[in-house]
C-alpha cells in the first residue's frame, strides 16, 4: 500500500499539465474561443452608456494610432517618409496618415489628457470630494507603475537579446544601437542605463532610450500626466466651468510659448473632456425641459398627424447635414495630422499652409498636427458614426493591445523582420533588389506581412502576461500601502 501511494504521488507531479498551460497561454486571444460577454444591466442609464461609448471609442483610436506608429517605423526604414517633398505615394495627403508616426504621438497625448481627467471632472461635478481626493491620489501613485513596469520588462528582454548577439545581423538597419555587451554584468548595466533614461520624466530634451528609441514618449507621458493631475487639483473647486476652461486654455498658451507641445496636447485633452461634459449637461437640461414641459404635439393637435412624414424628412435632412459637417471636420483633422515633418512650404498640398502657419514650436509639424489631434479626439467623442467605427471589435482589440504593440514592435523589427527582408534581397540578387525594383518592393511587402503576424501574436502575449498584470499589481501595491478610510 505504501508503494502504491508513493507511485500515485509521483504520477501527480507531471510536467504535462504545466507545459500544456504554457503553450495554451501562448495562443493569441483572437484565436481562442470567445466567451459570451456579460449583458448590460437593464437599469444602466443612457448617460453611462454614452460615456462608456466615448471612452471605448478613444481606446479604439489609441489602438489605431499605435498601429500607425508601427507602420511609420517600418516603412521609414525603406522610404524617406519624413521628407515633406513628394517623392512617392506615401507623401500624398491623407494616404500619409497611415504612416505618420509623429502625428500619432500627439493623438496619444491628447487621449491621455482626456482619459486621465474625465473621472475627476465628473466627481467634481457631483460634489463627491472624498471620492475625488482618493481618485487623484490613486491615479498619481499608480501612474508610474502602470507606465514603467511593462517597459522595464521589455528592455530587459532586449538587453538579453543584445548580449546573445541577435541584433548583430540587422545592426545596419538601425541607428544608435548600443554595442554588444561582453558580459552579463554589462548587459545588466545597459538595461539599468536604459531604465534610467526611460524615467527621465523631467528632462525637457526628451532623450532616446538606448535599447528602444520609441520609448522616449513614456517619460513625456508620465510628465504630462503629472501636469494634468496638478492642474485638476488647482481647478476642480472652481464654480464655473467657463473659468476652468479659461484656466486650461491660458496654461496651454503658457506651455506652448515655452515650446512644450506635449503639455499643450495633454491639457487640450482635459479641455476636450470638460467641453464634452458642458455639452452633455446642456443637452440633459434641454431634454429635461422637454420632459417637464408641454404634452406631445399629436396629443394637442392630432389633425397634424399627416404632416409627420414631412417633419421626418426635415429631421433626416438635418441629420444628414450634420453628418456631412462631421465628415468635413474629420477630413480637416486628417489633413492637419498629415502635415509634413519638414519643408511643408515646398510640399504640394501644404505650400500655402506651410507659409501661413506660425512656427510656434521648434519642430514645425507639432503645431498643425497637435490641432489635428485635438480635432480628431473631439470628433471621436461627439459623433456617433465615428464612435461606432472605433467601437468595432477589431479596432477595440487594437485598443486592448495598444500599449503592448507600441512596446514590442521596435524589437521585433530589429530581431526578425529586417533580417527576413535582407535575406530576400540577398536571395534574388542585387539587380532585382535595387531600390524601386519589383524585388525590392516585394521583399518589403513580405516583411510587412511577417511584421503583422509577429507583432500581433507577441503583443497579445505581452498584453496578457505583462501589461494587464502590471495594472493588477499596481492596484495591489496601492491597496497594500494606502491607509484605509
């Protein structure tokens, strides 16, 4: 009996379930069987549903922006995207939007300003001061953990790959890549140096992170978040929303005069959130007056029932006119977002704007692109059609993995995709791989397809294993160290 019991205990310690669980976790979530989503409670108010729709629309917009950043970093390796003068179709207005990585950074910052502000502004409107204080304290405490922890994990993996020599084959595709460390101590020192640069939140020159250059925005993201929280603390007790809006605009002008375009974008997001709340409050008051006011028209004058089709036609015409205006509004924002990074006054389609625009910032494209980012966030949170598009499941999935996609795309470009593109060029020969030839373009297309597969699968795993866990862990740390009420 003892031997049987011992054999049973040995059989229970089997690596198969563990390996199976690991392999299952590596399957991207979009390939798994979907579970039925929880139904919306019947008592949920329309205003709550509307605010949730706006929030999820911004999630979708953030996901699209991260995807476009990936496109811009990939195609800029092979084409001179950042030169404003037309040299190929990627410079055409509106088409260049899908590779405009610079403009997407402004969208990130405006969205962050909106999302970080909206809950605090609502609590202030409801006079829930205790909840507001807890919300601000929690947001400030968790913001650094939320931003820096996933990046620290990704930077360590990059330092590990650099030590093993995985970057050497594609080093000529990148710029300012650190040399290969000779020892593991050197790799650890390089990782620590990259983390230190990553956390340079209060250096105005926005230095590049040695192991992953796109992560320069994370320090700016943290700094902008702190400025938003400080601004909210200063204005939430002001009675008039118009005075709050005036304070925000004044601070934006002040920051812009100091060439701090990223702070202008963050504060603009807060201003858009406040403006949307003012519009919603005005709409609620208008609907409340209608509910309390006179009875319906068909109860007072039933003989006008035959006029309803004409009224419906006028109502439909008004809705169509509003949608057309929103299309023009969206087109204007996309036009500004595709403003060339340099030499706009020599770029067809932007020559007049390039000559007329005031160079408010040292980087000439930041002004028009910042205005375009504000406009597109305003459109995404106020137009139902744009909101419905951004709430489509594929775009919402991009929103879920947006931060992970932004973090992992640069290492995957250097480790996998550039190597495959170069091998294709070597295989087809120098003549077929000459710049502009069919073989040159074909290798780029194949590399882009490989990039999509690698990035989506890796970002999905990184999202579930690191990004989502960092959110949970930051809340646990907050609960552990905060005083109970």
